[in-house]
C-alpha cells in the first residue's frame, strides 16, 4: 500500500459526484487500506504519533498486545 494522506483523499471526495466514486476508488485503491488491515494501520499510526513511553523505554507493539491479552 502506498501512502497518501487521509486529508488529501478527503479533499478529493468533498465535491465529488456519486457517479465519480467508482473512478475515484480505481485511481486511489493503492492508497486505501483493505478492511482487514485498516484498523492495524490506524493503531500503529496512533501509537507512533503518541510516542508512548513507559518508564525509561518506548512502548513496543508486543507490549501493547501483551497488555491486551492478544
């Protein structure tokens, strides 16, 4: 998946007509996460932006999964 900001994709959608949606999806498919991975990508972005630190070290994904019982 390539990266394009959500804001950029949202701007494209603001004035789009319904009959243009299919073309929008075809042109931007590589920038849109599939349903299976979208939550994972979102959570990784949130964790990285928050730069979560516990004690003297950064929180790792494995730590979060452990806390969540996954």
